[in-house]
C-alpha cells in the first residue's frame, strides 16, 4: 500500500487489509510505504489514527517509511493510492515484471476507472472517512481475489 507521505492513506489501507486477513485466518504480509521521504519514522497522522480507531483498527504503532526498489522483490502486489504515486513507483521499476505488480488500488473496486484515493492531508476529518470507505471497499475486493487464487 503506497501513498506520498505514508501517514494518511497507505497506513489506513495497511490497517484495513491486515484486519481482514487476520479475520479470515489468512497468512499474507501486508505493509505500506510512501514515495517521499517526508515522514520517515513518523506515526500516522492523528486524524487517520482517530478515524481508524472509530472503525476498530489501531494503526498507532505504524511508522512511515519510504518505498524502495527492494519492495518489488519483497511483494507480489503493489497498490498506489493515486496516479502520482503510481508514476513514482513505476519510475523505480527495473523490468516488466516489476511494473506488472503495480496498480491503482481503486481499480480493485472500480475496474479500469483509474480513480485516485483523494489526498486528505490538507482537508478536514470528512476526508478521512471518505478515504476509509473507499479503501474498505477496495480491500473487500482484494480479499475476495486472494481467497479465490
Ligand atoms: P498521504 O498524505 O500521502 O496519504 O500520507 C500526505 C501526507 C503528507 C503530505 C502530503 C500528503 N505532505 O505534503 O507532507
């Protein structure tokens, strides 16, 4: 799960997907990262923490990290929150196999739409509820896909 800062959208996506995976007794590694180095080592934005908590998800222990080329080796699927994140990830790909791992996360729930998860950083708390709902829907689809593999 990849966004720009790794403090708003992608930590929420990580928390949502981890909870769904645990609830189903599945065993997959889930992580998140930012394409920027702005918030390395920082906790998720307090608004993201609060909104996740309201949905029964504790993301307080997560820490920002930057996406690296190594992530292509360590993960089978890489989901970008918006098109700018997508382009930044693709720029680090070394081959077609790397590129094929990357997609916009909302293409899971809205196939071929190339929709972005709106960046809530400069907005109000409503933005975080919208982010949560979009990511919850996308992760439901992802779980169904994984279970049917
Ligand atoms: P995120 O949100 O990419 O969802 O973590 C942002 C966090 C920080 C900044 C921008 C977006 N920033 O400019 O510092």
